[in-house]
C-alpha cells in the first residue's frame, strides 16, 4: 500500500477554510459509513450464499479405532543378554548397551508405516470397491483419496496408535477403519518369519526323517530277532547258561549212574540200558543246546537257506555257542532302535515347544477401542463456514469501497492513473474484439 494512502486527508469547510487534519482511520470509517447500505446488502447476500454453500458441502463422518501394537523386544533382549552374560563381567557394558538398544525400541513407528503401506491401501480398495464408491477412474487416485481421508498417528509416550477414517458414508467409514486393523493383522501373519517358525519347520522335517529311520530300525531288529529267535538276548543268555548248567549236571549224574550199573550188573542189564539211553539223550540235548562255533551265514550266502531251515525247525532258543556272535549284531540293532527312539522323543518335545513359541512370536494387534459407526457428522461446521465466508465477503467489499475512494482522490494527471486507464482500455478493446469474433462465428 502506498504511503500516500496512509496519510491523513484534509477536508474543507463550507467557508473554504481547511479544517484540521483528521486521522486516517476516521476517514476510512466515514467512507464505510457513507456506504453502509451497500455493505449491509453485501453482507446479507454473502450470508445467504454462505449458508447455501455450507449446506451444499456433503457431510463427512469420522470413525476412530485405537490399537496397541505388540512389543517383541523382550525376547530379543533376553536372548542377547543370555549370550553376552555368559562371557563374564567384562561384557557387562555390552549387555547394558543391548538393553538400551533393544529394550528402548518402540515398534509403533513400524506399525504406522505398515498401515500406510500400499499393500494395506490396495487391499482396502479391492475389498470395499473404493474406485466405484468414490468414482475414481484410476486406482492411484483412489489410493490418494484414501490417504487424504485417513489419519494414522501414534502416541510417542504410550505407543498407542490411533486410526481415523473420514467418509461421506458412516458405515463405510467404520468398515474402512476396521479394515485397517484387519489388514494389519493379516500382513503381520504373512510377513512374520521368526526364529521359532524356522525352528519349528526344521524340527518338523527332522522329525519325519527320524520317524522313518526308527521304523526301519525296528523292522530290522524284528527281522533279526525272528530269524535267530533272539527275543531278549541278555535274559535269554542268562536263562540258557543256567539251563545248560543244569542239563550238564544231570548228564554227568546220568553217566555216573551208567558207570556204576555197568560195574555192578554188567553190560546186558536192563537198568543199564535205560540209564545209557537217558545219558545219551541228555548228551544229545546238551550238544544241541551248545551248538557249533561255525560262523553265521550272511545274507545272500549259500547257507542262507540252511539257516532259514534251522530257524524254521521249531527251536525256541539260539545255540549257546552262537550267542556271542548273535549278541554283537543284536546289540547294534537294539542300540540303533534305542537311539532313534530317544531322538524321536526329544524331537517331539522340541516340536511342541517350538509350536507354542511360534504362536507366541506371531505379533497380534490388541484393539483398545474398536471402530464404531459415527452418529454425528465431523465435517463441515456449517455455522462456522457461513460466518467465515460472510466475514470474508464483507471484508472484501469494505476493502473495495476504500480502494475506490482512494482512487477517486488521485489526480487525473497522475501517471499511475493514466497507466491504469491505458491498461483498462486495452483490455476492454481485446474483450470487445473477442465478442465480435464470437458473434461472427455464430
């Protein structure tokens, strides 16, 4: 604004004598008072138009949801502290540093970025058909519109995240706010690859392999035991040694009886023959129980058929002299079965623990306030909009009246006024030419 406009203006009395110079605001007030009817009309028209505009603006409803993101820093801190704590007191500073870095980390910013990601917004656009609902031709325009009408903020102190969605439809506003929370949970479930998950997958695969190995070991032990009648080799060995000792003692006693009868009755006595038959049978049973020390036939050997025939002969126990040879393969097979059983039991326990830990490690968003259907509009404030537009129109009208008053006080020979007239005349001529061309074209 020129300095001349701020200077007080001198007025003349009816006698032609200049009155004392009045302040500038008094002059402006006089001008506005002179045009008060115009200002009142403009204000009234502006108020009506502002009310119409305020009621034309569509209503908007806001649905709000508040969530508390999970904090998984505790497990990481405990693991890191366990690793560093085992090194002694010299690494206590490193352990404290781990606590300050891991324990003080706030995951709210991460979840805010996930909520603002294109994956979540794209899922909401497809889920609720927002392109058709908002009449957007392109998907990117619908995503921008959704971002403009969605507010996602986190409280730095408490970590609580607030999600607000504004829409002309209260039901859709609630659905979109709830959709943010649902899509966040699904996104976390898809992207959560924790150490417990990897451990569970590894143990599951290892458990399948160990189960197959255990089954093979059990089949091999059962085949070996069935072929060589080794049900419980340690107990069988003890029982067979005891039985062989008793049988040998009976055989020795029978042979002594034979010798004494031969001396007393001679070789033709009936009692001698019975005693000799009993002693021979005991000797045969003892030889059968003792067996031979020949090597056992291997699979695919010529004597494998003979071994099978011997196995099917009806003997309930292996030969005594073959027990040491049978003990080594039996012990190996039995040890293999026991090892596989132990590994299977340990892996089964670890698998259940890993499944529980995996369920704990999957972050689940806790909903503090679930989004609801808003009952009252949040925008626009019609009375405030009407007042602002009315005041603005009145202010512009007052400024225009003051400008016209100042412009009339400027001398006709003033270069600024002459330049303004030239520019106005040129613009008027240009507009007249455009009107003529338009009429000629019609």
